[in-house]
């Protein structure tokens, strides 16, 4: 029993020494918390999320293609969408096959919303604004401006 304890103590001592030596080889840098928080803030500041896996049919069943699917904003304020999916998407006013031409993220940005790209739009008129994704017809939601 004592032999086992001594053997374990020696193995533990050697392991700690190896770990200590290998950690001393690294140059630990300070982490800039402000930069990290800025990245997080950008995601938090989005009002509407295009979540993962909505490029496949099915998100419409639970109405989670855009989260939230109905967003209320005060007149004159902006709404920001962020694409957290791995596919391209759009934010286009109207319904699939019947766009209204009031807004379209592809026209405003020049391309589809890439993964983790955001789109911001100011709403200066009262009303209910339906929108959809031109690439995925099941994706639809609305912004209500009060």
C-alpha cells in the first residue's frame, strides 16, 4: 500500500513539473476585454435574429424563422437584423412572390446577408410591414411601427 502511495506521489510530482515547464514556454498576453465586449455588444444590439437552420423548411411551423417574428418599434427608430445562420438571407418587404418594394436588404447592401452580417433600417411611417426572405419562401415576419 505504501509503495502505491509513493509511486502515485512520484507520478504526480513529475506530472506537475512537466505541466509547469510546458506552461512556462508560453507567452500569455493580456486579453483586451473592451474588444471582446464590443463584439458581444454588436450581437446584443440586434433586434431581430435570423437563427441557424432556417434555410430549411420547418421554421415556419413554429414561427421562428426570424426571432421575434413580430417586432414592435416606435416611429422614427431603427430595426437591426443579424444573420446567425450559415446560409445567405434577405429582409425584403411584402410576401414571397409579391414584394412591395418598400425595403430590401439586397438592394440596400448590394448583396445577400452573409452569415453574421447585419442590416439596419429606419422606420419613419406608422404601419405593419410584412417581410420575407427571397431565397427561402417559408421565412416571413413583420415589423409593427407605432
